[in-house]
């Protein structure tokens, strides 16, 4: 596993600078504007489900130090609200909305059973331990209604939360991704070559942090 401090940094890069350039067309702008404009509130979740989903997103993709956090729970909630599937699912999983309804309730049930508190009210260590149990498939109380907890983790929790996080412009800017290549596309397709409109690495996270500390010390 790579140390996060060694990952490349693209300081000053904002993929939204491409918005009004030939890189994107009107259809692309509409999709991206919708993601950016998503308010951080539920459209499908009940208040209880919303708290659980937000806490679960914080465990899977922590954003505590992010200056431009992705409204992750809200975007996942919108996906669930639409009920639009990915075109495939394991036969042991219910449909999208049912899987999330059962899964969120079961996570709270397991949390109350273990800690006498719902998932959102747990400390970080307890939350992580419960998600690890979910990952390993060792959660099996009746609240799961026969849905395998490990399958829910791999094919709903990881899939829906991570793909949603990496579909947002704030994440694209952080990782130097140029976003949709529609209609311009890319020209320099070989390794270690970049198109003029692509992000340029400014160092790695460790080096950038050191530079900032030196600047503050002056």
C-alpha cells in the first residue's frame, strides 16, 4: 500500500477550469453542474438512515482535512432515490433501494447489540471495527433478512460510495484527473506524456506539506 504522503499532488489544479473550453460539451456541463449543485441533505433517506449513511461514508472515505469535501452521502442518497441499477446484481442481493434500506437498519441493529448505541453515535474506533466485521461477513443478525453482510459491503457499500466519490469534480482535481474527455478527447496516448490541458504534478503530499511548514516559519 502506498503511503499517502508519497502520492502525487496537483496544487492549483481545478478541473472546473475546463468547464467552458472545448474539453466539455453542454451534455457534460449539465451532468457535472448537477453533481456540484447537490445539496447536503437527503432525498430518499429517513433522518435515521441519513445519520447512518453519513457515518458510514465517513469511515469508507474520510474527508476531515479536505478543503473541498464531496457531499458524498447526499450523492449516494440521490443514487438510491433514483433506484437505477447498474444493470446487474448478485441474486443474493435485493434491489438497490431494498438492499440499502435493509443494510442501514441492520448496521444500526448490530451497533445497538454490540455497543448499545446506533452507528452514528459510536466513536471512530468502534465504527471502524463494525465496518471491518461487515467486510468480513461476520454480521448475521436477523435484521439482515438473509442478505449476506459481506456481499452488501463489497457490492453496495464499497461500490456505491467509492464510485460516487470518484465521480465528483473535487476528487478529480485532487488526483489530477481531467474529467470526461467529451468531446475533445486525448491526443498523447503513450506513457508519461500529457496533453496541455491535463494536470501537472507539483510534487508529493509529503514535500508539499514540508514547503508549507517552511513558508509558515518565515
